[in-house]
């Protein structure tokens, strides 16, 4: 019995020693951070701030590789198939989950293909309207939709995006006629909203903040459960007559499943540090978001919970995305 205990203890010690040694020796070469969207957007900017902070902290270059397309699926698939050694990471947003919930034939599995590392922050979406509509509230929006023969339309950054499914959830909860018009990114969607070719946008704050502040669009409500510190006089959707409406977008990092726990821990620690200070913290606050940090396990639970939530919305809408 003693021999067996000693042997088990030795094995445990060696495993712990190897784990610590691995963490100490990581990284030994450049790390690639896949951003599944085109360069130049708000998500890309946050990812680049993070890459710079990690490069400084880890002593190895962290290279941002933009792999846009497929609603983020192309970049996600690349990381799912990468070696689980900590040298290929995926920068994820809420669309990582919403797109997966919408696909008829999933191209990646949120819960099985990835090892969650860390969350950086999260923030509400803004329900904005083209100024020419003359709307002042969500109640006005609902009244208008019921009066028009074809209801109203809303735009998004693409099929399966957080904007798309937020609009669909609003449609289901408000029971008004709404037509979704997808675009290839928030940029062209915003241009058509400003031009009056589309009417409503459930937009992320980095995308729409400047147009709200300049008065070029009308801000009707925030999608979070609490009002935004940037717009304390603007009600939430829930306050506006759609109880329980609580949607936010978020940013985080995952690795291929099977990545060693010691590597995950090193990355979690450094990503959390980077998110808690400038420039990332300042950018988040300036754009109406907040620092939101979790353990890898808490992040795993959040991803699973949101995936189930959006699958329910997709099923109710009889939505199919090939």
C-alpha cells in the first residue's frame, strides 16, 4: 500500500513539475492571434491592442492574422484545426456563438473544438433609427411597424451576426413585422442606415457611437439590463416595454481544444492583466463597454449558455443559414 501511495505521489509530483516547467518555458516562438474579421474595425483594434500587450508581457511577438469571411467561420475553423500548443489563438466576439447557433450544418463546434482562455469585456448594443423616421422611443418604433403594410426593416453586419439575432429576438418579443437585411459588415450597413435605405440597426457601440453623438441617427434604447453610463437618459429595451430583453456583445480569446492547462493559465493571466489597464480598459470605457473577466471554466459556461439561448431564437424563427 505504501509503495502504491509513494508511486502515485511521485506521478502527481512529476505531472505538476512538468506542468510548471511547460508554463515557464512558454512561449518559445511567435504566437498567431487569428481575428476572424477584416482589418480596420473595432474588433480588430481591440485585438491589436491585446497583441501588443501580450508581446510585451510574454517576450515573443504576437502576430494578428485577419481571416475574415463566412461570418467569422473561416477564422474559427482555422483555429479549431490548429495544433493545440498555444501558438495559434482565436479572438472571439459574441458572433462566434450567434453564427454557430444559426448554421444549418455547423462548420465548428463552440463547445467541443475550443479551450476557453479569457474574456476581456462586454457592452450593450444600441437600437438606432434613421432620423427621417422621426422616432423617439421603442414605443414609437412598435407603433410605426404595426401601421405600415410591410412593417419595418433592420440591417445587420451579416447573417448570424449579433445584430441579426438581436433584431430577431426583438421581433419575437415585440410581435411586430420586421424584415432583416444583411450586409457584408457593419460599415456598409451603417452607410445605408444613414442614407435611409434601411430603418433600424441593433448596432455595437464602437460601430455607432460617433453617429449617435453627432446626431446623425436617433438612439432609441440600449439592449443591456442596465442603462449605459454614457447615455444615462436613454432607457433599456426592457424598460421600454420588452421585459427581459438583455443582450450584450463581448470580446474574448480561445485556443484549440487540447491546449495544455499550463499554457491556458499563462495566457489567461496575461490577457486578464492586459484587459484591466490601458489602452484596452480606456477603449472599452470610452466605447460604453466594461471590463468583464472570467475564469476559463466560467467562460466555457457562458459560451454554452449563450449558444443554447440563440439556438432557441433561431428555432423559433425557422431560420436556416447554409
